[in-house]
């Protein structure tokens, strides 16, 4: 009888064990994890997933708070905690060993070795937690209601059974090993539209969409169902397939869908069975992707497209992967961070190289089957091949002519279109300044500009020599412009007009406002600039609310790059002579651009200084203006020091209405605070700046260095840029 009784009992025991394995394990109050030691993670009942600490990179001493596939060798991360910047969770939580995550007093809290709280999910009255077999980590109340879950605050990945409702988004990583918000976003918008956007780094500004479901509805949501199918469902029950349905057995494969660093939303599978893995490479396999070819999907009017500036995108259909490449004789600024784009691997062209010299010095070489996004082109139409070669030799992307280079006309590989529309690439480089403007500024008629501005109707600003109006050109793109109308044509104003045309007209740099053209008709003098949608730094900085610290840092670095270009990267050195917040404008992405060159001075190569009358604006003028000594580029360095302090403190240099008289002059007060070791007083009430107090201290130190009484003691802009973190 014993054998007959044993079999049912064994089956019952097996059933009990199986049921227990599927049960969820409660994580009780008082439980804790540390990056190193015995308790580094909480594992789901199936052991498929784990929640806890993962090293950022191999042998790293920095750890992420994350969720990962626990049975896979590379421990693929599917969620990671982030903290806020600019009002959004964008910064990955990375902590050193010695930190602790603890579930206590009704809350989950992560603290660093000093006891400072680094992260919490902002919920209270937590009774216990669970790491579910689905990959979802939940905090629950004592009554079993869900207080918070990782499925509700996704990072770059979604898993089977996960749903993204309205108002949620996936953010790609910047790099595989850099978990900061990257260059792409998949958003379930509040209006019921599922949209994929390129994003600016680090500001997060979203460019034009490169894919959308084009739907509306309050009940829309993105669903990754239990069969492995991903679809977007509308309130009326309509389902739009995002990836293929039922691609592989859920029982035999792990599934995930990730918005990858290249902007492609891919669904991946990985075999659960070790036997099946032997037939695969030890890696995830992409089974579907959206869009199918990212290189052709991103055609926005602004931004760098799928790759960085001056690079191009190649798509490998067999591997469903993209690759960013540099043109001939160009190389990446950073081989790891290719999104920063490419720069010339040769000496750049000088500012004063004329058209004939450019044609002799540079040549065009063919690159087959390559295309750039819309904003990377200049179109000349109608035109023939000869004229195109002449014009294209003066734009940015070109290759130095070498004696052993075969002629493009004779090698038989060039595929010129026979129609009359020829395009050439002209986009400025990401960090390497350009010394040319391509074609000269256009000469406009007065009637053209009168029509473009609607009769000089909308005023953008006023200055000593005239008024600036907003306008729109009657071209194909409807280009927005800013038109400066010189009102009082006195001798000095006439001189400033021609100085402006002479200086900015021969420069082209992403941190200088571009002069598109001018009008010199009768007594009318007008200057036409690119339009800066976010106005001046004065308006941006001296408002009721503090601009985000990261944007202020971006502006400071942009101004530094622009001045470095003027001072050191042109054969004719340019001293601006009137650097102030009113003369720094901000584009759509809050990139800083230096403007108003009416007082600028040009120096030849053999000059180091110039003699001129007092120029500039009260509060920003260097002391040597009032002495009988030559003026050098160090006057701009002094003004930059003042502007840098204003960016740090979000206040004007001279404020007569402050309650404490010691704070009336910012440059004096900042010097006192620095010497007393109380930099915190300068940014009191500015939480973001206080969080970055070490960088604040460095910025203040650089500013005070720029404000030295003796010009020779001030740094060059090259050193300023280095100390501000550009090198």
C-alpha cells in the first residue's frame, strides 16, 4: 500500500511547491538593502527579477537603484530611479558604497553614507513592499492598496503586462552606460497622441516629432500585453499595433521593449532555457522596431537629426541597427559620445579667405547614398554643376585639396543630378567654431524690409542708435528675422553701422547672432539678423523667478565660446567692447548668441591692442577704459566676469534698492563672500544652485579672476572656457 499512497502525496507536495513559487513575497517594514554585502537586492518569487543596487559599470564604485533581469548574465536593467531637474525626473540616482535603502516608518528612503536622503518615491503610510514576477516593484498600504509602483514611473523600458497611461513617457538613455535622459522621448500625450520626439541635451527641449499615432482621446494608452504584443489602444477600443503580435512564446522567452539610445523603440526577446541559449549568442535579439529606419525618419527643421552635427547616419537592415559616421577627413569630438558630432581633422579655413582662395584650397568629394536632415542644407536654384562647385567650396563641410587626390570630375563616381536643384551642406559644427559665413550678407531693399516687418510694426527692443523690429521674409521657409533700423543717422551711428557689417558679416559661429543682410539705401541704414525667439539674457535673467541652474550654466559656456572665437580663432581679432546681458540673445534652445557689434574693434595679426575712446555700459566697463593705456581683448574678459556673476546670482551688478548696502555692487559683495568662504550667501534661496555649490564656487572664482584690476592678470577666454568645464 505504501507505494500507492506515496504517489498522490508526492503530487500534492509538487503542486504546493509550484503554487508557493508563484506567490509574491512581502518585504516587511524594517527591511533594508546596501550596495555591498549580503542584502543587495530583493528578488521576485520566480527569481526572474531583482530590485536593488547595480554597479553603473564593471568595477565601478557607483551604484544605481534599479530593477534587472536576474537570471541573465548581463543583468539587463529595465528600470532605474531618477531625481528631478527642471521639474522632471531626469538625473539617475547613483550612490557610493555605504549608502542604504530602508523601508521604515511607512516610507522607502535611500540615504548616502552621510545620512543625507538621496531619493524617495514621495509616498507615505507604506505597510510593506513586493517585487512582483512581472518586474514591477510595488509599495503597498497595510490594506493592500498600491501606493506607488515602478510601472507607474518608467525609465526607458516597458515589460509585459505594463501599461503607459496618458501623461507618461519613456526617455532613452544618453549612452548605454550613461543613464541620464538622452536624445529621444516616447510620450503618451494628454491629448491621446502617441509621439516620438528628438530632444536637446541637456535641456530636454523637444524638437519636431519623427513618429506619431495621430490619434486623440482621453482613454488612450500604450499596452504591452501578456502575449508579447505591444499596441496603442484608444477609448473606443481601436488598437494600433506598435510591434508584432505573439512573436515568441512568453513561457520560453523573456521580453522587454526599450527606447534605445538611437531613438528606436525595439522589442527584444531572450531565451529562458539554457539549452536554447546555446543556439544564440549570449545577447538579446531585437524582433521588431519603430521606426524601421531611424536615419530616414528624423527630418526636423532644427536639431542634428539621428546623429550629431556634421555626421551622418547609416542603417544596417540585417541587424536592425544604426551607426553614426563622420565624412572624409572629419573625426568625432568624442568617440564614445558620437552624438556630439564631428569636427574637421585639418586646419580650419581663416576668416579672411576669399572665394577664389577657398576654391583653390578646398575640393568637393562624393559620398554616395548619404543624406542630411532638412536644416543642414543650403539650396541654390537654378544652378549648374560648375557654379555649385564654386559656391560649395565656401561652405563649412569641405575637404582640403591634396596633390594626390583624384579629380571629382574625372573619377567617374560622382552622381550629379541633371535637374536644376543642387543642394550643399552648411550646418555649423557642434563645438568646433567655423571661421566663415559661406555667402556674403544679402543686400535688401528698403521696401523688402518694410513689407517683411509689416511697416515696422512689432518692436523687439530699442537701443542708443535705433529700434529693432520683428519681421518675416517672404521666402520658402518664412524665415523670422530681427531688423535693426538706425534712426539717427549721425556720423557715429553711420560708423557703427559699417563696423557691424564689417565685423559680424564675416563671421559664422553658433554663439554669435548671424547677420543675414543689410540695407544701405539713400539715408536708410538697416541690419537684418536671425530672430532669437527667447529674447535677451537681460529679460531671461532678471525676472521674478530664477531660471534653472543648468540653463544658466549653458548660457555661460555659450558666451565663453563666442568670445573665444572672436578673440583667438580669427586672423582678425575682434574685441566686442560692449558685452552686457542686453547684447546676449537666446535662441529656441536657450543657446546664447552674442549680438550688437556696433562698437567692436578689429585687430590685425601683428596688433595686440588699440587706442579708442571710452565705450561700453556702466557696470560692465573695465577700468582701463578710464586710463591712457591701450585697449585689449581683456576688456571683454572683464565684462564676461560681471555677466558670469550675474548668471550665478540672478541679479544685476548694480542694484541701488537692496536692503543691505554691502550688496549694492555685486562684484564687491561676491569678492567679500568668496574671501569669507560664504559662497552660499550669493545663491541663498536658489535650491538648484545650492545643490551644485561646488560648481557655483568655481564659477565665482573664474568671475573674480576676470575682474582683476590689472588686465594682464585676467585670464584669456580659452582659460575661462577650460575652468568652466569645457575641457
